[in-house]
């Protein structure tokens, strides 16, 4: 009775209440809710990883134990070593350039009125699949300047400073007074003052003649000078042209360069007028007339973007086009949370915009930049679609990466053991980056 009274006293602590729910303990309920996710995780992640690890120790048939031979192939097979080298290039340059561009775009568009529209345009490639982006850039990098945008721009810039020849296919016809010489052509005989020299050529399609070309005219002899005509000795259509003579319908080689050569030295030179006529001074007396190789230089056709030497940088460029917008959006979100007071204080203290950017903005954005770089590093380690689609068969070996080599070994070459070893190796490469990211996130949470 006394103990009961004491227990019921106002100052006595109340006995603990049971926290069980109607369905049982909380741990049991949690396990039931987690079970479907754990089953899916085990079936789609844990089991494939475990099977790949086991399969990587077996031979091609899967019946014989190969030990570490498949892993040795990672460092002895030429294709895998090329893929590993290219993956290093991808990891170093692609995340760095994409993040740098994202940072620049985010900072520069922060204060302009149309910054949102610009960000939308830059981010828009993220809505395109890797397959579509690969097809787009396969066309962008086409060798033909009439198809490929990259070479169209490159050739346009080049021709602005170094005009290509209009007569790359021109050559002497039958019974021509010219003979080949150092990539050009030279007269078989010497010339004298007062001569009018005919330099007929063929081989240029009428629609390829220069726009300023006019109907050819037979040059008149002049005392103390050497004159002549260089023209397209071809009569179009049903007309009957006279070989070696200027006909009314034939066009002159406007701009053709003519040199007078004595003992291997150029003593005089000139360019043909729009009607193909030209005049050389007295110094040309006794010389041979040469049409130098520069007249017949093939037109500049741009760069071989998808050739062995440029294919990897070209594909990295397409990747940056897609992912720079992703980096920009994340950095812009981080920039919105940066205290403006710090920037204004730096400006008041006399810092210019570059100093504010380098000493205030970038350090404050360091956590966001780390997230972007690490995310892109993980992403480029798995890059496959762009390389597979953009690189043509002739240079796919030079553009090879580990994910593509995994596909080729597993399906094209039927070597599942080596393919599994590559998969495990890729996993080992990704784990340190993920571990670094997790540690950094935990450190941010503690702050």
C-alpha cells in the first residue's frame, strides 16, 4: 500500500509508455518498406557487379579459370592502352573546360538583362540525347565544307587571308606549247620582244571559271614587250573550236600568274587580265614563260576533324557543347547565394573586377565548382555514345575509350572475360571520385 501510494504521488516519474505500432515494431515496418528497394538494388546493381567480378577471372568460354590474365590484358592490349590514354585526356580536359566555361557564362550573364535567355540557349543542348548530339556533330565535322559547318567556317577564314586557286584542274591540252615544270607549266621555247604568245589550257569546268572571267581576246604584239593570252581552249556546246586559237565563246584565265624565267631565275612577272591577256616588259626577251604551281594549287579543304590526330579533341568539343550548360546552371545557383556585401566591400577597397572574381567569387564558389568537376569526371569515365557515333570506322581506334572498348570486347570480339575486367577497372576508377564527393558533402553538412 505504501509503495503504491508513493508511486502515485504527484512528484513520482511516470512509467515509460510502449512505442509499438499496430503493425509491430518500428524496425520491422522499416524493413518491410525497404525490402522492395533492396531487392531491386541487389538485382540491378549488386548482382551485376558481383557477376562481373567473378566473370573477369574466367576465360572466353567461361569454363576455364584465367586468373589475372584478363587484367594483364588491360595493360598489354594496344586497343585498351589507347582507350586508357584517351580516358586520361577526357578526365583532364573535358570537366575542366566545361566547368570553366560554365563559370564564365554564369558570371558574365549575372547582370545583363537577357542573361536568362542566354542561359536557356546554353542549357538547351542538355535536352538533346547523346545519340542526337552525336549525329549532329558527325555532320558538323564533315570534311566537305559544303556540308560540315566547322570546315565551312575554317575554310572561310582561311580563304580570307589566302585565296585558293581558281584553276586547280587546269592543264595543257593536245599540241600545247607548254610542258610540266615543278608543279606548274613552262613554254618549250623561249620568247622574243614583239611576240604574242598563246598559252592555252583545258581542264576547268565552265561553271568553275572565275566570276570575273571575260571572253578571251588574242593579244596584239607590241614593240619592246612580250604579250600573250592564257585561256580555256574549249568551246562549249556544239561550237567547233580551233585548237590553239582563241575562239569567241572561250573565256580567259583571269588572274593567272605568268613568270619570265632565265637560267632558273624569275626576271619578270605579271597577272592576266580578265580576258586572259598579259604583257611582260623587255626583261622577258629570251626567257621562257612559266605558269607557276601556285596557279594550280588545290583549294583549301579545311581540317580533317575526324582524322586520327583531331578526333578525340573534336569529340570532347561536342561533349563540352552539351555539358557547359549544366555547369553554368549549377554555378549560377551557387553564385546567387554568394553574399554581395563581400564583393562590394572588395570594390570599395579598390579591387578591380578581375581581382574580385579571382579572390572573392571563385573561392566562395569552390564547393559548387568541386561538385561540378567531380560530377563531370564521373560522367566522362563512362562516355560511350558520342565516341561510338561521331568517330568514323577509320579513326574509331584512335578515339577509343574504356566504355567503348568494353562494348567492343564484349560484343564485337566475343571476349566477355576481358570486357568484365574492363568493367571492374572502370568501377575502381569511379570509386575514389565518388568517395571524395561523399566526404566533401559530409564536411559541408557538418558546417
